[in-house]
C-alpha cells in the first residue's frame, strides 16, 4: 500500500475508533522500544492511591508486546479496529457521543473489576466488551473464525474466551470483557426494548 493510500485509509477511520486504535498502537510500541517504562502504564491500585491517576487511562491502551504475545496483540488490534469500526458506523452511526459514552461506561466498569481481580492491562477486556456488544446487536449474523469455521456472531466472544484459555491458560480478561459488554447491552438495549423498561443509560449533555 502506497503512503498516500495508507494516509487515505487512516483518514477514513471514524474519529473515536481512530483515536483508540492509534493510542493502542503507539503506546505499546513506545514501551516495546524503550521510549517509556511499561511499569508506569499498567493498573496498580496501590500506586493509584499515591495519586498516579493516569494509570486507568494508560492501562486501556497498553499491551505488553513480546515474542510470546506479539501474535495475540495483532489479533487484538485487528478486533479493536474491526468491531469498533462496525459499531461506530453501525448502530452508533451519526451518534458519536453515544458511542463515546458506551466506551466510557465499559472502561469505568472494567477498571472497577480489574481492581478487584488484580488485572493490570485493560486493552484486552475492553476490546472484548466492544466485540460482545456488536455480537449481541448482530447475533444472527454468521461470522468466520479460524480454519473457515462459521457460526452465529452471538457465540464469538465465548469461542474467543475458550480459544485463549487453551492457548494461554487464562480467561479473566475475556470474562471481564464479556461481563461488562453484557451489562452495557442489557442496560442500553435489552432491558428497554425487550422488557419494556426505562432507558437506564443516558449520554451526558457535555459529550
């Protein structure tokens, strides 16, 4: 891809997805090449109490890139770009403030859970929460996974959770993202539309 084509592609990315995608590329690479100490980027409760208040934000964008995690990072960045783009240009099309509100809600919920379960890096659960919302909003759409396997989108978050558990032996990040994504989808869509309840999430006017 020529430089002009790359620039044109980048300019076409919707604003919120663009900023999140860019931060999630720049910050991990800066840490990987020694431009910033990764320890200052992760979520550590004891250090937040010492007024290192940037950590919940930097932990959202940071991911430790190593020879062992590089492939996982690339997959996660692909999912971030793909499903954030689909949400921002899909059910949130023309409503960037509502999409930003969703991201802020998910981020705040993930930070709270992470402090209790001792998660230090939030990019993966955040991506899973966004992917979960898209999958529930498009639950009957058929998606493709590894080796050409196909299934309905509603199963994708769980397939990813099992897949990562097999590969890496852990599931806390995935479950956190799924729980938060489900909480948002239930409050914003399922409860008002299927149960006839009031809308429980409102976008602040300042957004």
